[in-house]
């Protein structure tokens, strides 16, 4: 049975396609729990469209490189990532027509089966769209948070250095360098990653020492510091279930403490706290 919000989405998509616009949304995948991002250009294609609690892919990064005007359906968290990409000149905002859609949280999928809401959704604070041209069923955004966003970070901070090292050694040692976290991350959009090397293929990356695994994730966390909107996609796509979001949240929490609360992507103009320096009002100089 189609939900009220999905009926509205399909109706609006049909109207936009009739106007000659391309529409970016989700289509049915091979399995119900794995819908796929897709661009719709024909009314007949709308029959394959889907919007349910398995549509967890952040569509913002996939707009990079798109030519011409396009309409896209976005949840609140997606729009924060979009703003960051607009700010970094990776997306032309004037070419993107944003239809904000309601989101009550997305399901975590394990072995093709639903397993409760995603961790990012359980503590999500981005229940209002940061940018939009129109809204559909925005009242559907309301939901109750299950736990505090920085709780796990604070637990780790109370541990000793040896305990924290053991924690990350345990998790990062499982990394197979599939690059899923990097490829899905809206803030990772370098044309060539510093870790890509023509001398080594994927098979060799899997067999490297733990040193490269640790350096890859630590450097990536520094790379997105002040730019990560905490969409949680890195943790969602990791086949080894490594809690990569905790590295990002550690930096977010530190930035909030040292510079004042800052939400990456809240707008597309404000410079990030690590992007500018003003000797007159910098609070980190002691």
C-alpha cells in the first residue's frame, strides 16, 4: 500500500517530468530493502519510483557533475550536505530544484532484513530542511530522539589512552579498504584521493599492514573536519560495521567546544570554523 507522502511524491514527479524537467529520486532495486538512486525523464518510469524507510542513500553527492537543470527530492539531512557542496562550488544551486520531503527516519538493513532505525536517525537533530524550493509532507519529519548525539564520544573520552587505542585498533583492523565510506561521503569529493596509488591494486590494499588502514581513516576524518554534516552514511555502508561516525563526531564535538556550536551545511555561505582565522576573535589561542 502506498503511503500518503509517496503518493504526493509521485504526483509531483509526474508534473515536473511533464514540464520537461529531469527528476532525481529512488527506484525499486533488485530487493525491496535496496532501492536505488535514479534519474527519471519519462512519465512511464514513475511506476518504478519508490519512497519508503529503506531509501537511506544521501542523494546530494550524486549531483556532482550533473549537467543541466534537475529536480531532486531530498530529506532534511540531505539538504545539509547539499549546502556544503554548493559552498565548495561542487554543485550549481541555481540548476538544482529542491523538493524537501518528510522523513521519519530510515531503517538499518542487515542481510537484506530490517533491523530498526539507523543510528544516525536515532539521534538526528536535522529535522528541518536547510534549503528547499518547495516542501512535501514536511510534518512527517517529527520524531523522538532515542539517545544523545555525542554520548558515545563522551564515553570514549573518559577512557584511558590505552583503552581508546585498543578500541580503535579492534575496529580499524577489520577495514578491507573497499573505499565505500569515502565514495558515499558528500565531503569526500577530491578528483584524486591521496590514498589512490597506481602501483597498488585493490587486492594489495586488502593485504597491507594495519598502519595504512589507521592512517586512511584518521586522515579522512581530519579531511572532513568542520565539513562533515554527520549524515551517518560512512557507518551505514561499511561492510565491516566499523563505527566511523565516531571519528567524525569527535571532531564535531571538539569544534563545538572550542569555537561554539556549528552545524556544517546549515547554510551555503558561512565559512567553517577551520576554514578561516581571525586573530582578533580566535578563541583557541589561549
